[in-house]
């Protein structure tokens, strides 16, 4: 399973202050997510971005969903 891939359209959203992004570099995500369509880092937000930046996260998710056709 070490070579498993998620072959569905994906969008990565994180806060710039989220410690998780330190050990999950976005540059390496395409190896697991070959259909990664974007990466959004919200400046100043932490780990709970959906609560910290409701409008921005919702807008990004709606735009992503619309882009799927």
C-alpha cells in the first residue's frame, strides 16, 4: 500500500500556521494525488481553517466543485 494513489480530483487547503504542513510538504503531494488541482495556503490561519476562515474555505470548495463540471 505504500505506492497507493488517490486518482480523484483533489484540492489542498491549509493555514500557513498549521504545523501539519511542515511534515506534509505540498510539493510531494502529487506523488499520492496525481490529480491535485490546486493548493491554497491561507495566510495566518492555523489547523482548523474551516472554523477560522469560513468564507474563504467555502468559496474555495465551491469553486473547486464547480470546476469539476
